[in-house]
């Protein structure tokens, strides 16, 4: 696996890890907060914070910050140890994600199979559905189907929502409660958030909190739905009596990518208790809820920043301890390679690097990534006659048989513009003798057809005077 691929994997795993840490920290803060909000009777704010937590698992805010840090340090540079760790981690993560993805795909297939023989409900049922849709101010028309293969009513479909009813007779009140409940799920976009939970479980399968998070999202989506429906329906007793009556006819059946009227007895009992408690409270005023939400996010951001800085320092420490720089320093002085020279480069892609320049006995550690047909050069530095510019570089494309020995160049630019260089596809080790005092530049040139990595150091070795 090339170093370029390793770098991409490191960035991907860093993003996944930091997103997982972000979401986990916010969820751990939410747990005590949710109890407080429940006592205050604010299901909407509780559910809204959970949605933010789900988003935190997918929005790589910290990765963007780390991307900036990577240009100021050697973050994301790979060593042999980091390379091996990344390859092993990649295989393990991919296997876990694939297994989780297959699990949810089979559940989705099971759901779709149960809808194969469904048929559109009667006009009377559809008329009641239209009345419920108007009560909830839902603009989109949602078709109601019946199927003998489903045990409980549910709504499914993120883009094209459908309400599915079992093949049995319901009273008008039962139909009204069922349809109001399922349409409220559509209004809250609960199917989309359930899909996000499934993706979270696949991507962050290694996170021990994923099951709790998905469970809480599902529980609070039901509570939020019940609270809003009861504002339209009115009677808490009649509402849950009807749900219990329907649930008693069929056993619980958990649908994936669908929101059902009834999942299990534990969930129903929790919904009844929370809904009854929340209805008695007024909840937070809108401005107070905004302030509370901002304080919650600020506290989470402070903790996450501390965790991310620890990750940053840990990566730098690992890279420093396993760096090939140590190996290069322990090597003997580089053997002289065949030196070439020319008056200038024909490449149009040229870029000045912002790295430090060498001083007296000061080596410069570089990690440059020249793109295809790109010429990179350092800032100018002073060198005196008799000094030497010594370099030791390793190329990431040393395992690519398509790269020729004369396609990767490294050397110095003299005061008169002459370029003295050596070329090789593997190791570039040479010592350039300074024959004229003046300002010099160090350069590398990539004549290959892909981006490469050149890592190592160069230094100005002054003549004893």
C-alpha cells in the first residue's frame, strides 16, 4: 500500500475517531441533562439535542481544524509503525462496517418484502387520512396501504412515505389515532433520523455508546410524537388505551427504517410515563431554551477540544518516536551519487515552500508532497565557499515499478541559477560541495504522473575556518 493511500486512510480514521469522540462526549453530557429537561416537560428540546448529537457523528468539524494543524506540523505523516497500525485498523474497521451494513440491509430487505403484497386502503380510510393530514398541517399526501404480512401499523420511506396497516378492521377512533401518530412521525422527519442512526451504527460500530444513542433517539422520537399528537387529539387516556388495545392483538415487531405505532411493552410504558409527566409541565420558554442549548454546546465543545488536543499530541509523539528521521541520523554519511546539472527546469508547476531554511549546523526535516510534474523549492539561504549541503531523502514511490530512476530529482539551485541535482526512485542521499559563496535554494522535482511523498532532511555543513 503506497504512502499516499496510507495518508488518506489516516485522515479518514482521524475524522471517524474525532467525530465518534465528539458525539460520545455530547451524549454523555446529554444523559443528566435529559432527566432535567424531562422534569421541566420539554420533550422537543430533548429530542432536538439528540439530533445535534447524531449530526456530530458525521460532521468532521475537528478534522478541518486538524487539517490546518497538519500544514503547520508533521501531523498525518506516516512512519513504518503508523503504516502497519493503519493497515491493520483499516482491515478491522472495514470488516466491522461491512458486517453491520449487511445486517441492516437484510433488515431493510425484510421490511420491503413485507410490502410486496400490500394494497391501497379503501376510500373511507384514505378520507380519514386526509382529515388527519389537515389537522397536523402536513401538505404532502401520504398513501395508506394494507398488508397481511405486517403485525402493527407503521410508516416507512424517507423520500416517498407510506403508511402500512395490518389486514384487520379498525374503528374510526383507532384509525384516527394511528394515522395522526404516523403522520406526526413524517412531520418530524423521524424516518430520516432513524436512517442516520443505522448509518451511525455501521460507521461507528466500534463505539460502545452507539446502541444507547440509537435507542434514546427512537424513544424520544416516540415521546415527542405522542406529545404533539395529543395537542390535536386531546385525551391522553383514550389515546394510550387505543394503542394498548392494538398492541394486545399482535406481538411487538421492530421495523428498521420505519416508525411503528408500537415497538414493545417497555417502550410503551416509558412513553406513557414520560408523556403524562411532560403534559403537566410548560417546558422552557423559547429564549431560555436557546440559552440552555448554547450553554450545552459550549460545554461540549470545550471538552471535545481538550480530547482533540490530546489526540494531536499523541499522534505527534508516536510519529516522532517511530520516525525514519531517527534511522536516517544513525546512518553513515551518504555515499556520493552521480551529480548532474542544468540551467533551469522546464516544468511550469513551481511552488515555494514555507519551511525553515538551514543555518549553521542546523538540519531541516521535510515532508514534501510534490504533485505530478511539480517543482518545489525552499526559501533562499546563505552558504559559503567550502560548505556542503547534505541531504537524505526517502521516496514513497519506492515500491512502484512504473517509476523510473530519473523521474524524481533533488538538489540545490546556485546563485547563478544553475541546478545541481541527483535522481533516484528510492533513496536520494548526496552531499553538494559549495564552490561559490552566495544564496542557495534546496529543491525537489517530481516528473512522475502521480503525487508522491519525499521525507527526510537536509542541512548546511559549514567548513571549519
